[in-house]
């Protein structure tokens, strides 16, 4: 009799454990697909030109880190083994700031109202065709759109409405996209690239992450142009 009771208890223990595991898995999946306003996304960068065309590509970053909270976004890029770092900040008023660090030099450029981040070209004749196709990326159900450029170049992008950031693409060529981009193409300082989200962390982001450090010196666009011209050489 004791053996029978033990076997029954053991079965119920296994069933209970399996139920708890299933519940945890379903909850973690649900967490990804519920609306979120705060977290970190890491993007893999693939350059669409060869090093022969742009020798500087070998020194450029291969990852982009995005942190977001409510209506604020910061993008970080590091290259040249940490010697070079650029950041792009969108604040709650949709102002666009570009931060550049080279060794011990730190520069800040504030874009005029309606202008994109420094170095990100925006073509007014860009056409976006929204489609019904969907794709799952990092647990998010994403919608597809086709981007058509005036030069005949076409590429697809994927975005999700599940990440609730107000106007996340306001300072980019994709300001008409109703959601957060997780796969897209971008032209930065004349170099085309493909960005694909490879990591998502639903985590708390401190408000200080979006502050502009005091050591950054505000410079005009002409000076930023000179800096990037020398880098590209």
C-alpha cells in the first residue's frame, strides 16, 4: 500500500512539475508578445558594399545597440576597437542629437527641427508599400513593408507595433512606419547597410541613459562634416 501511495504521489509530482514548466514557458512567450515600453535591442550590421569600395568598413562596428524607454531612444555604435563611438538620441520631444567620441575628443550635434540624425540620409521621394506578410523576429510578430527608392533600389523591412515607443523612427527615413523596426536597410554617412535584430532584453533602462554627458562639446554641422571627411579618408 505504501508503495502504491508513493507511486501515485510521484506521478502527481511529475504532473505538477510539467504544469509549472509549461506555465513558465507560456508566460515568458507572452511577455515577449505583450506591449513593452522599455528594453534593449541588439542589431547585427551587414555592410552592403565591399571593403574594396569602402576600405573603412573593416574598422566599422558590426553591432548596434538600441535602448528605449517610453518616448526616448538611444542608439550606440562602437568601432575601431573602441576608439570610435557614435550615439544617436531621440528625446521625448523628438529632438535628434548625434554624439561622436574619438579618443578623448567628444562632439555633439543637435539636428534642426525636422532634420534626421547626422549622417543618416532621408530621401523625400522614398515610397513605402505596406503588405500583409508577417514574420516572427525574437518572439515579436512583425509586419512587412517594401521600400522603393528613386534610383530603383528595393528592399523589405519588418516592424512590430508591440514595442510602444512614440515615433521611434521620427528622425529616420522611415518616419511613416507605425512601429519599431527590427529589420531594415539604412544609409549612414554614404555607406549602405542592413540591420537585423538578434537580441531583445525586456529590462529596466535608467533615465540617465538618455542624458547627454557634460563633456560633449556642441559643434556646427560644418565641423561634423570635416570630422567625418577625415575619417572616411
